[in-house]
């Protein structure tokens, strides 16, 4: 999670679990480029969920291998997210923000990926990317190099489904219940997963 202007942001980095946490965007992207990692602008316009926003996306666009153009958890139309119960309790992530991300990817000639953004096993595969042919997985380095080349060149097909509303509401209700049960277990006003206490 890069940190700028006192805010944390999401950035999808594939290929290492040793990326330093909370440096600037510039430092994070430089680190990833130096290590040959795959760097994807994660739900850039869903700013209520740590998306980087249009200005940062455009500022760093050349450093990204791709843009997340479909987040399967952004299930509502944007107008619904402005209703008090939906927007304040659940989400301000509307489908139109996915569309805007895809349009931006096309404008800047970047590939876009689809992501289930699965928080539960049963959500895996709602949205996904299908690779043409077999990826060279002879070893870790060739796998990462082949995958990065495929992403950068757009040699894949996206499958863009959405989480069913009832299933999504069930997951969010469980998540909100966990947050409420852990009210005293926050650090700096942010929810902290139990495995980090």
C-alpha cells in the first residue's frame, strides 16, 4: 500500500511478498520496476476503497503494466451508492467506475484485467483473465516474465461477472459484524484484522 498525502492506496503488485509497505507511489513503482514485478492500478476510481483516483493514475500511468478494469465487487450502479443505507453502510463503488477504468485503459493503450476481488473462497472466479496457450512455468523467473509479457501485451481475455447481490450482502453483513465486535480493536481509527493483534 503506497502512502501519499497522509492516505494509503491499493496497488496490485504480483511477483513478491517483500514489497516495502507504505512508501510513496513513486518509490513503490520504482521498486517493482527494478525487481521486474507486475504492477496493476487496482480499482483506481473506487477512491472510497483506497483507489488512487484519476490524477494519480494519470501521473503514474506509464509505470503500470495494466489497469484493473473490472472489480466484481462493484455490484451496484453508481446512483444506488448515493442512497444513505447503501453508500454509508456498504459501498460507494459503482459499476460505472469499472467502465471509467476500462475507458482510461483504452485511452492510454494499457491492457485491463478483470478481478473477482474475492474475500471468500466462493467468490473466486466471478471475474477472471484467461491466458492464451500455456504459461511457461518452468521456474519462478520464467513464469513471472511470461505472465508479465502477456499482461503488458494484452494477450488474454477478460471474463467480467459480478457478485450476486444477495451473496454480496451476506458477506458485507458478516464483515460489518466483525468490525462492530472488534470496536475496541482499532489502531488509528482503522480496522485491524485479528491476525495482526
